[in-house]
């Protein structure tokens, strides 16, 4: 699930997780544990990843997959991966 994303993308997802407001779908325990293991293998310089960090990344991942930049119609996730992130408020 998260193994295909770069460390930079995963850190950016965690960063935008704090900016998301409104209703969000909280990942179940099984998915959060899978994400936690994947993050521990992917992130360098960290000890263990806590469950909250893993859940935040999953919430932001779902959010970024669904939000599009109005001018290019690229998803937020696509722009983050390709280094063209336009800022949180630019996506609808």
C-alpha cells in the first residue's frame, strides 16, 4: 500500500494531515498496522512509528487521491509525487 511512495511523499502526506478539516474516514486497526510496518521500513532516521502517525498518513493519502488542482486536473497526490505541489488551499 505505502511501499510504492517515496519517503518525501510520505512525509508531505503527514504534513498535510494536520491541515485537513471536516469529516474524515478513520482507517481501521488492520490497515493502520500495515501502514505502520510499511512506514517503519520506509522512513529513515526514525525509531518506531506510532499508530497516530500511520493513521494520519492514511487519512492524508485518501484526501490527496481525491483532491484535484483546478487548472491541470492532477490530483494532489500526483503533484506531490512529481514535485509540483501548489499548496494545500489550491486543491478542490
